[in-house]
């Protein structure tokens, strides 16, 4: 991050990877601490969710299979039906609990990494204690941005479903036409999903490093990403492929047991997947922060290190320079105090004169 601002905009696909690795190697201690404190639990939660989901889903599928072959009205049928209902409830509650904890850890990790990168860029003193004290404050801003992203995704999916339904109804029973329409819709839907995901990831950085958050951060992110969408999509797809590879290895070796290995090997493969996933998550967060600086430079938006340092210091309650409105308000309050003092002094003078006259 020590490059001149004018040169940052020319950083390419491989340059972003190289810069990310350089940052991690140069600041190994702080990023190791953040990884152990936040990102490792996040990666463990993600992998554990895959394993537990498979166990719960297998039980549900097995009981449904048995229930369909059991005569209705019998005690066995009623017992299996009751068990199946409990398993479905447990599965539903587990999914909700997982999403809540995953979102919390993901936002906390994002806050920590983005704040750390910005402190490195502005040459501010950084430590795990300082990062952890800032994270809860930044996390609130990110939560608002996440809620808006959820609303946008919900509306996007709702519109996609409505288009699918109306398209199938209008095309009627023509199988070829319906198939072509569905394929085209899926392709457009995937492109739209990638676009929204990229906007969301950049908006998280905007929420930490600028005054904007929520819907304003999404709008700001959409404006910044113009001109650098190709690189952003490339980074997103590479990280997605790496994530899919780690997940495939984990599922084949541990979840589904397609690879016949012993207990020690299973633990080894599980640890390996956990390590790679943690590194991937860390690099992903660093890269999205670097992309933010690249986009700012590309649009010739001044990256003022002193202003950014003041903004970061504001999270810790440090001194932040007054804005024009603040200065005007402060001057008004001073004038008001002077007037009050003048009025009070005049009253005291009048009182003294009155007492002297009556005396």
C-alpha cells in the first residue's frame, strides 16, 4: 500500500494478488492475531455447518423414506412422523442459528481487516487490542449496509421468480421455448447476482472508511466500481473457484466419505481445509480493500491520508478536526455565552446602583 496514488489505478489482476501477499507477509503478526481471533472461528463455523447439515438432512431423508413405506394409523407411523417433525424443526433452527452467527463473525472479520489495512496505509499505530476496540463500532455500520444488501437481494430474487412464472405462462407448452427462456434467465440471473455481490463487498469497505453506510454506501460502491468491473469479477470468480475446491475436498474426504481414509487422515484433511479456508477468507478481505483504493484512484478521488487517519481515529474517540458547520456552531455558542455574561454583568450593575440609591 506504499504506492503513489496515481499508480494504484494501474494495478492489475496479478498485482492485486501480489500486493495482498506482500501486506500479509509484512504485517504477519497482526494478521495472524486477527485470523486466530475472528477468521479461524468463521472458517470453522462454515465447515462445521456443512458437516452438521449433512447429518441432519440424512436423518430426515431416511425417516421420510421409512415413513412412506409404513402404513398410516399405526403406532410406528405416528412415532416416525413425530420424530420427523422434530428433526425438521431442529434443522430449521440450526440453519437460522448458523446464519446469525456466520453473519456476525463475517461482519466482525470484515471490520477488523479493513480497519487494519487502512491503519497500515495511513501509518497509524495498530495492535489487536485497538482493532478489537474499534470492531464493535464499525460492525454497527456494516450491519446497516448488510440489511440493505439483503433487501436488494430479496427484491432481486422476487423479481426473478415473477419473470420466470410469467415467462413460462406466456410461452405455454412449448418445451423448447421454455427451456431456452429458462437458460437465458439463469444466465442473466447469475450475472446479476455476481454484480450485486461485488457491489456489496465494496460497500463494506466504504462503510468502514467513509461517512457513507447503508444504502448510501451501496450507491457509492456502484459508482466506484465503474471502470474496474472486469478485474473485480475476475478476483471474485477466482476466490469463488478456490472456495468451491476447498468445499469439494472437505465434502469428499469428510462429509460424504467418498475417499476411503482413516481417522488420522480425516483429521489431517479437515485441518488442511480449515487452514486453506482461513487464508482464503483473509486474502479475500484484503483484496476487496485494495480494490477500493484502486477504484478511488481510477476515478481521481483524492485519498487524503490525514483525513482518513482522522476518520479512523474517530472510532476510538480521538480528536477529529471540526467541520465548517461545527466551527459555526461553536462560534455561535461562544457568542451566546458572551451575551449571557454581558447581560448578567449589566444586571449586577443595575442592582448595585439601586442599593446605593436607597442607601
